[in-house]
C-alpha cells in the first residue's frame, strides 16, 4: 500500500477487537519450566496454587497447550471502555531523527490507569468475583498496576489491598491517591503490618523497598484473610496471556495495511507488557512462518536479563512464594531507588526467560539519564508525555532508528508505549535540574542477591 494511504493513527473497529487471548506457550518447543514448591522441589499442583490464586487463573497459569482462550463477554464489555487502543505512526519523531526507518507505537495509555495493566486487572478481578471472593491483595511498583487493579475491583465490588514499594509511595503520592479514590487500601512496603515486612525491615533498616518485598507482604495477607486471594500484575504466565490482546490488536492493525515489522521493542521489568506485545509475532517465528527481531529493554540499575542468572529462584524477597525458573538477580536484590519504578523487579517472566535463553529474543540495558533524554525528545515531537518505564522502549527504538540513518536501511520498528508520565513529574524535575544519576550495580553489588539463590541439585548458579 502506498505511503500516503497509511493514517497517523490506525484504529481497529470495535467489532474487530480480539475475542480470544493468544497463549504463546502452545507454540513453544521448549516450554517454560514449571513453578516448584520450595518445600518439596516438585512442580506446584493446581490444588496448591489455588490456595493463593483464583481457581480459573490457576487453570490459565498451567495451560501450556491451548493456543487460543476465549475472553469472557463481561470482560470484553469492560475492554470496550478503552479498547481497541491505537497503533500510531511516529512521523514527527522520524523527521526529527532524520531516519529512513518507519516507527510505530502501540499506545496503551488511553485509560484512567494510564497503562496496559488494566487488561489483566479486569480479567483477574472478574475471575475473583465469579469465584465469590471478598477481595484481593497485590503489590505495585510505580503504581500503575495498583491503580489498574483498584479500578477493576471497583467495577466488580471487591476489596483491594495494595502494598506499594516504599520509594514509589513517597515519589508518587498522586498515584497513591488515585488508588484510594477507587477504594483501595494502600500501604508502603516494607511495612510493620506484616510478619515478613517486619523481618525485611530488621534485615535491611531504612530500605526503600522492592517489588519482591511487596509481593511477600501481599501474599502473607492473602493467605491470612478468609475470602481473599493474591493477584499479580506481571511475571506470571496468566498475566502475559491477558496482555496478549496488545499484540493481537497490533498485528491485526499492521496486517490491515500490509505492514510487516522488522523489529519489535518493549520495556521489560517482569515481562507483561513486552510479552503481551510480542506474543502473536513470536508465535509466527516459533512456527517458522516469519522472522522478527525482538528486543527487551531493561534499566541498567536492575539488569535481570543482561546480567542475571537463569535458575530457579524465589519470586519474592520474603521467600514465601513458589520457585520460578527465570533470569534473576536473586530475590534478596534491592535495586537502587531510581525512577524506573515498574521495572525494579529482580526476575523476569519464565516465558520470556525461556525465549531469551533459546536465542529467540535480544536484551539491552540502558541508563536512566539517556532514557529521560529520549522521553523528552518523544514528548516534544509526538505530543505524549511518556512514563519512565515506556521510555526505555523509546530509547531503544530511537537507537535502532539512528542506526538505520547510518546504514540507510528502511526498517519498520514497532514499540510499546505502555503508559503516561503525568504522575512522574518528580523524576522529570530531577532530570531537568541535572540531579538525576545513573547507578549501575557492580559485580560486588550483585553478589548478595546471587548468594541467596536456593541451592539444590539441578540448580547451578555459576
């Protein structure tokens, strides 16, 4: 199709919105390793997982076989409040960079939560409600997941208890207030309200917290509260399943205009956004139908893919969750209090870890100053103020486009713009005032986290 026929924004019609999630595990030759019970080192059974998670979500978590899973009609109705989301051509950014590359971004910030997280929050709240539960507990880093879940719980009349990483709780008070507006109870983590929180504070006085800490507290409260279950906004296979709607929509929009991407890029913390965006494209690659480059972009301050170990590790700092085989910095790793709040998790999705280990995906790490430089350029050219997390993908997309400028290649680049930055102005202020630093952990800094990885036969960390 001729260039002038492609619009600035590519919208799918409401009736074209996907009716099914895509499960990339069905097409993976090497399936992600199962979650292990830390006491027995045996794969977690559905019965064991149902003590923590909702019944239907456990079924989705363990499903490696069904390629497509129907989206319940009630979930579809809530999705219609903000989906399909637009796929946009970054014409002005291309001109600013002087690149022959074509740059597209899937914008997931057009809902009150400000991010893609609502896709899974609605699904998880729906399944909790249909199971007859009173409420759910969770953790949140930057606050995007907590905001999304508080919204979803308000839709379904569920109680919502959120443990928010302390540094983000302090840096982003307005995000906290949005959660409270939707009825959530928000606690800075680690806290003195849980046994595991008190233990973490004892071991790490003055800690700014981590997602691993907050997960431990949320799980403890869920296990100790009748009628409650724990829900997670990233990492788990069920979450990547829900987020596949991003990629399915993206592919449908590109197919509509005969556009085939060369490179697909996403920021990576726990993996929900990246996994959701690349899933249907990765499926084509796994089935040998088409080839793409996939790039995961993570903060240099929390480099789980680029510097982590591919082993079984605890999903949480308090070591109360199952063991997952993933690229990890160790559940005891406490990242620096930087502004990539939603990317400060010590590990990576088992699905993405397996794909990366098999050489099907690349990974790069970037410093936060260069991330904010890219965010500012994007805001000035494209008119959207991006979240720090999304800006990691912007940085990598710009770098790829500049390489095309050097080589003259006309590549098509697609990246995920998963959130808006309106609650991140403290970070932008530090960047503008030249007070932002680029902390990169040394090998010595990483040793304590690696030392806490569980040792057992078949789990070498060398």
